[in-house]
């Protein structure tokens, strides 16, 4: 259910009905290289979701407000410092262990690393579709291998996924191009790829979607720390989400920075994407 009362009352309830999609806030941004802020994002996205300026229906007419299997779990309680990374992994695994699937709200993009660690234990043959302006494939940034610019290098080194496909990318430099070649990352660059060109051959589930909101053009999603012109429109991104093959078993929406989101527009975009992604995950979840 998508009303505010259910969010309070179901907070980390370990009593999730079978086939639940758990929406989990991961309020952590200590690995942001340029500016902090995304830790506050989950609360802003939920607020946009509950706003009576819109309704709880998806574009296909599925009313998520009437759907008891959508469970808003609130925010994880995280320690300060890098200990949070292991806590995120443990807490996500706890939710997965109950037979629920997880849609996580970041946080900066570092949170995807512990989330995918937990997801890969449940789905050993996972394919990740990563939509972002940035490939996040640095070996290290400013001496930090856990920077939000690095998670996909760690994910590939640890062998957590069988395939990584990146969309929306428009900041590739020589180092990250080398990293992509080294790890066999399939990059469909923003300058040359459109959905009409088709998704890569053989792309299938179980599929995990990692969505960095700066994949969108700053005209559509200004509230991010690293706005990068030349990106996707909201419509194009929604169409990509709709076109992803099934089953979509997990997802994250990261890098909303409420401090850069003066009109709350980006939080609204995130809330809409949350609805459409949650509905996709629900449809794909046959228990
Ligand atoms: Mn990113
Ligand atoms: Mn990015």
C-alpha cells in the first residue's frame, strides 16, 4: 500500500506477505565524491509518492494504493562510517530471506554494491541493467575504492553478476573504457543508442535494475549532485523500464540530491519511476 500510515506501521515488520515488493530506504551518502545530500532522498521520494497532487495508479491503470503486496518499509537504521556497508547488505538479505523482493531507494550509488552482494546470493545468475550518465567503473577515486564512482568495478571483480549492461552513459574517459573492456561490460552509449535500436541480444532475467537519476537530462531531473547534459527524457526512461525483459527481480533508484531539487521535481520523477518499477516487479513475481 502506498499510504503514509502503512509506511509507519509496517516499518521493518518481519511479517511480509508472500510475493511482497519491499520498498527500502537506504539513507547513506558517505561515498559521494562531490557533495552530500542523497542520504535525505528516500524521505523526499516517499513524500512525493504520497502527495495528493497525484494518485497511486501506474500508467497501465494498476492502483498500487490498493495493492497489499507493496510494502513501504521506511529507512534502514545505519551506523556512521563504512560499517554501514555491511549493515546494508545484512538488512537487504533479511528482507530477501523472507521471500520478498527489494526495491531500494538510495542514497548515493555506493549503496548498490552491498545491495547487489545480497541480491546475488538469492539470484546467482543475475544480469544487471545499469542506467546512468556515468559508468561508475573507476578502480578508485581520490584513493577510495568504495567511492560512488566505483561500485560497478567492485561488482565485476567480485563476480556478483553474469552480465552488466549500461545505458545512458555519456562521460566515458580512457580509464573507464579500459575498465569496461577488462570486465566485459556492455555499454550502449547515450550519443549513439536509442530504445528503437533494441536492447542487447539475449538480455533476460533474472534482471536487476540500478537506476541513477542523473541518467536523465538535467532538464528533467535537476536534483542530482552530478547533472550531465545530453541525457534521457523522463518518457524515454519510462519506455526503457517498460521494455526490460522479465523477470525484473530487484531494483534501486539512487543519487537524488534533495539539496539540489528546489522545486521537488526530481523527487516526483523518482516517485513515478518507483511506481512503474514496483508494478513491473509485482507482475514478474510469481510465487
Ligand atoms: Mn552512478
Ligand atoms: Mn551518475
